[in-house]
């Protein structure tokens, strides 16, 4: 899914950033918009937002108030059912253009990564990979000091040790980053090389169709073919009359030609 670059700057909490990404993960071609075209209309339950984002229900409620205060959610309307009960909530989510100045993030990572801070750092790595490399293999080169300084510029101050632990968790536990240490011409280690690990989805192989023009296999001694097709009646009768005893063969011949005595 596409996430605007400004998302990394406008939110003051990791939970607010994660919930904003959750709202944008629900957008599709059929999503309705406001009359002026400045907002998306998203109808969703708070329980659904909690399940998709991995946040608790109380955290979702607090983040919704924070997003409303910063202008990301203009207003929300609680719908009513036909019987008078309260239904789902309709949110007016601010629209940001995603045709330019955006980065791509896998949807599955939203539910896979448990910590909101770890998810923010993962999205930052995806943004750096999209900026540094436009090819299919998203790669970027940054040291721990560079990442810590960049996160401080975005409004979140962290120590170098915190960044090391978060990157280590993304590499070893979640398998979302591939880390490679690079060596310069002198022989010293330079900035680490990171590659975003894509999600590989498998495909179910369909059984091959049997062509109608293919000849059937020859029937075996029992009269059945090797590929278990319908038996041929002529081969069954030939096999039967060739192997029965003489008196039974004569009796059958008598019944077939002369009838009952």
C-alpha cells in the first residue's frame, strides 16, 4: 500500500502514526469521498481498527482523539441501525496525494509487527529504500548513527542502542530486513547495506487437463484400462469365454442359442 511521506513527520506518537496507516490501508477504488474531494469517507468499527492495527481498544480511542486534534480526521458520525441501535462510525479522513512523494509498505507487516515504534522504524526503512533505489530490489545504506540522527530530525529522539535493538528485531525476529556488512577498499567496514524483504505468496497448482484427442491405454487382462477408464465389453466377453471351464461354456452356448428345454 502507498503511504505519503508526510506521515513520518506530522504525528507525535507512534500509535497515532500506526492508526493513520491503518485508515489508509482500508482505502480502495470504491472508497467514497466528500463533496469537495478533500476527505475520504471510511466507515469502520473501532474494534476492527484495533484488530487491524494491533493496538488495544483504549489506545485506538485515544489515538482517534489525537488524530482529530491534528486535523487528520475532520469529524466522525455514529450511524444508527433501523431498530434504533448505534452502528458503525463514519470517519472523514484527510486526503493526501499518493501519486507522488510516497513510499510502499506491505500490508501484512501492519499485523505482524507488534510494537508501534518498531513499525515506525520499519516504515522509515521502506521510505529510505524507495528513495535510494527505484528498482524492484529496495536497498539503502545507512549506519546506526545516521538512522538515530534522522529519527531525531523527525521528532522522535532515540539513542543509538535503541536503534540497534529495533533493527536487530526487524532482521532476526520478523525477517523483514536483510542486513549485509560492506567493506571498503581499505578493508574497514562502512555503512550497513539493508534490503527490504518482500512477502512471497504461494500459488496453488491446478491439475492438468486431459486432452480429448489422447488415445486411451490398452485394456489389461482384467478388462480395465491402466488409467481406470470404462471397460470395453468385447474384451470382457473374450476374457470370460477364454477362461471358463468347458461344461459352463457349453451351458451358456445352449442358453444363448436354443433357449430353455
